[in-house]
């Protein structure tokens, strides 16, 4: 099989493909269910034309429940940020951050479990069409941050960049 051929998922045969593989819009859509192949538009499974990058979902599609692609907020920024420490059994495990313009939001953590948990929380929140500022306010509300759960939101602060925040929350490697 040449480097430009692969079996298609829909037909099970070999097909010529372009030099690049199109990127599925699902990865950046606010309606996608984190780590699953379903979304708000297609709760029983995202059709192949989307996952294979053949359809961008900018227009109605049969069975999409009148929901089309909407980008989730950026997960990176060059602006100053506000952040809240993410605690796991009282230990700082990362930070939930939002940029100064309120257009980007994300999780910064060297701990895979913390990163996975909060990324899932954010993806679920994007489905509710929340803005980064509104979601940050929701999660840093004092009634929610001290809820007795394993993962909690702790003290808040500011940093001039994501790099500065990373230096604060990632423990230095001793050697």
C-alpha cells in the first residue's frame, strides 16, 4: 500500500487520499463530549463525514438537532491572566486560568489526572455556551470552591503570562 492510500472507515476499501489529512472540526467544537465520539448535535455518535474531516458542520446536517459547529474558547494566550489554584486533597495540582480579555481559558497542570478532570469539566461547560469570564466566576465562587469534593478550586492570583504561571505551579526538578 502506498503512503497515499488507506482503508476508508465507511467502505472498507482502499482509496486515494490527498497529501494531507483534513482535521475534524470536532476537536475544537464546544459541543463535543470530552474523550468520546459524540456531541450535543449527535448524542448517539458523530457521523464519519465529520470525524474524517470531510464535513465542517457550518450548516445544518440531517440529524444534528439544529446544532452546528461553534469553536470553544482558546486554550492559550499571550495576555496577562487571572488564575485559581486547583487542589486535590488540599495539595496544589494545577491552575484554572482565564486571560485578561476574557476570550481564552484553560487548565495548566503537570498532573495527568488533574489535567484530564478539569479539561472534561471545561468541555462540559463549553456545551452550555458559557463564556470564559462567566465560567471562571462560576468555578471560583466561594460556595463552590469549598465544596468538600476531591478536586477543589483554591486561592486566586494573577500572572503576566502562562509561562509565569507554569513556573509557579510546576515544582522544580531536583537533581
